[in-house]
C-alpha cells in the first residue's frame, strides 16, 4: 500500500475527516472488473475520491476513474503522486474524469482542498492552494497554481495511518524524503526535492512502537531512497535502537535502501547490531562509461567490497541493475553481466529491469521523440493490461512513457528482455551460486558472456515447446558450468542443490501460468477442521517429487561451516516433496519412504480413498497430520461432497 496514502489519511483524520483506503483485490482486465471495483469504491458513499498514482498503475487508475465518473459524475476525483504531479496538465486536458491534481507533498494541501470541496466549493479559494492543478469549467481552462515547497520538519506530520494496512508481518515505515543525487533516469529528486530529510531518531522509534503495540509488528522496511546519506544520523538511530530494545525487552528488525558509496564497514556493523537484515542497492550498470553517463558514478570494485562485508555480517542485499541505456554497447552490456555475477558470487540477489523512461527525467527529455512501443514491458513496469489499456498506452507516449523503450544498435529488444528475465531468474538460485562462488569469481574476468547469451537464447527460442526459453537457457547453462567445474574438483553433490532450486522455480512458473490462464473461482478449500471422509481431494498440480543422492540440509550446513570435503555426507536416496505456495514462494519437505509412496499415488480422489491408500503405511492420526500438511502447502484442496 502506498505510504503517501497513509500519510494523507493521517492528516485528514487529524482534521476530523473519515477516511477509507481501498485496494483492488484483483487485476482489472475487463469492463466487468472495473464496474465491480467502482461499485465497491462507491459503496460507502464517499464525498471525494482520491488516487495515488505511479507509472505502472496509471492506465488502470485513469480507466477506473472513468468508470467511477460514469456512475457518479458529481463526486470530485483527485489524483496525486509522482505520475500525476509531473503530467498534471496533460492528464486534465485528456481525461475529463479527473477534476483535481495535487502536486508534490500534499500532506497539508489535501486539508485545504478537501475543506473547500466539502464546505464552500469556492473557486476563488482554490486559487490559493499551492501545488493544485484544476479545471475551470466556465472557461474550459486548466489552472496551475504555484508549486508547493517541500516539508522541512518531518516530525510535524502525524504518524501515518498504519492501522489501515491489512494485517501483515512487515510494515513499510515512512522515515524521510528527498535525494540530493542527480541520476538521469530517476524522478525521486524532482518529486521529493533534492533536499535530504529524515524524521528524528525518537520519532522513528515512536512509529515502530506504535505499529508493535497496535498489531504486534516487529519487522519494518524503512522507506527512503537514500537512508544512509547522513551517517551520523544512522549511527545515532542504531545506538538508540539497541538501548530501546533493552528497555522494552523486544528487538525489531528492519531493511532500508542505500548507495554502496554511502556506507562503511563500521556503519554496516552497527546497523546489523541494531536489527538491519536487508539493504537494497541500486547499482544500475557494470560499465564505468554508463555509470558516468547516467550520473550514478559508482565505483564497482568498492561496491563488491560492500557486498562482501554485508555477506560476512549476515545482511542480505538486493542489487538492482538496468539495461537499455541510450548508446549502450555490447561491451557495456557484457560489463553489466560480469558485475551481476561478481556481486551474486558475494551473496547478493540481483535483479534487472529494462530502462523505463519516466516523465520529466533528463533521459526522457533527450529521448522522448525516439521512443517505441511494442506491447511488452520491462520488469519495472511488469503487469497485465487489458486491450483497452494497451490501446491507451500505444496512443499516448507522453502520459505512458514508462512503457516505451529506446532501440539501441548493440542488440535487439528481444535479447535485452531475455537478459532481464534471466537475471531475475538467477535470484532463485542463491544456494547454487553460493556453492560455486569462488570458482565464479576467477572465471568471470575473460569471458564475453553477452555473446554466449545471445547465441544460446536463440537456440532455445527455436524450440517452441520450451515455452520459457530464458529459464531453460539459464538452467542448462548452470548445468554445463557445474559439469565443467566438476572436472576441476567441484563436489558432485552440488547438482542436488541445483535440482532443488530448479524444481522450486519451475513450479512457481507453472503456478503463475495457471493463475493467468485459469483464474481461481474463489477458495473451494474447506476449513481443515471440517473435512469429511466423503469430501473430494483436488490436486492443485503445484507440486513435484524429486530424489537426491545427498541430504540437502547436510550439504548446506557443511558449506556454511566451510567444509565441502564430503566428510559427514552420506550417499543414499533422499525423497522430497516440493510445492509452489504462491508466485514468489515455494517450499520443500523431506519425505519418509511411506509418505513418498502415498505421494506417488496421489490424484483427484475422495478423502476416504486417500485414507485407504495411507492406511497401508500409517495410522489415522498420522494420516490426518499428513493431509493437513498437504493442504497448508497448497498441494491439495478439499471440496465439499457434492451430495451435501
């Protein structure tokens, strides 16, 4: 849920307004979906409806606003957020369903606008609200008031309405705004200003305590693009947090975003002790030339050292890259692949998107007349859009520039998309990469990976049976590399790790395609304590059975100890059940011989038939326990007996 909405909700509540936040519970793909969501939004008879906007959701937001307006034309609709703030005039001139746009940080101006609309609706007063863009119907004119300044004292804002977030284990915490850096692809510094601001140490801890007392939340994500810019502030926060944990007898854990050149070994150690578990680093490119061109200006060798420090401390890091920059060469792309492998070998999880041309950024201004649209989106704008939304996007490159791309001479659009997919898939093989990390570091230097990728992916594209060529290309590439390393002494049981991670990933891919092609009809699963022997067990297909020669947990434990000699590892036959629980999560359990025999016979059947199979190996208590485990894993669902 966007933090901006929670901040605005808190400001409105402080002024005695009733606020509800609505999140669509499904992807809106057709007219019926939009009409249903519009009815749900209008159910509580709102006086004003506001939208938080961002590039990936803009077509959906505009389409939903149109649908709501067609039902209740008198209700004012207000847009805010980065996308609408930047494209305020263009949005109002093309979409009559939008009445007002509040630009920039609207924590205070939202009160002025809502007060005017609910009381006097005085157009003269509207002229005094900074950051407001609106339509004057009588003159058919768009009025754009002066810009609003940024909020300097963050502690003056009320605590965001965290209680409106659906119960979750992790909450994004609003800790500050602003970024002084000038990356040419980013809108953060223009939307939140270049002024770096953070809430005070005491205020941040107060908000953490608030969430803990309200909902028992102990895990937080600090929302700030450049959290560690002021190292003294971070040191003070960490010291205060450690003391606070002693006082309340409870430790919080948290994550943040930072630049690799804005942390030190000492600071990272302090952050770890204070509860930091994860850091997001935007690295963007492995090419020194591109680093300078996009004004990111990171030094890659120093970045790798930061990754090693984080790994030693036990801080997980996500390393984000992009491809498709103007003038990017094959050598630049190869350098980026090498950087991805270098940092992955140091424990980081890489991710990649293709460059999105966000409106009003320096890159967009220089390239907007050369952009193309082909209906495919990078990971940054990955989403499923209806045909009507795709038409909106293709007809308006100004409003929807983030869905467009700039062709580059170095390679094809297909190859760049495949590269980004394979990098993102690489995240799902952390144990395999960890096992071969030392070999990988030595082999990276003199290989032209991008040429290999282009040649190999072309072969897999020709095999139309594969359906997902990038995944097969990546897995087979890892298999080939492990075969090569085995000749150099790599233990053969690393293949068991690769098999496990490949199975988990392939099941998640299968899960996603099933959701897209055969959307669920709701939840047919009965509560576990009401299962009847006459009920029907339905296999979800989200499972796989694998057999390994070594026990997975033992391999990982031995590697963690730094001993891969094989001592203590016993050759044998180990059976595992692997299941995809969601698009992002899959789990595995080791099966006993009796459980494995049951799983080999599992299909759609009545519960009583399942029991009859199991009774050859287990008593009824063991059967119920195993069945409930299968349900929790999403391996089977239970449907009521049709004759009930």
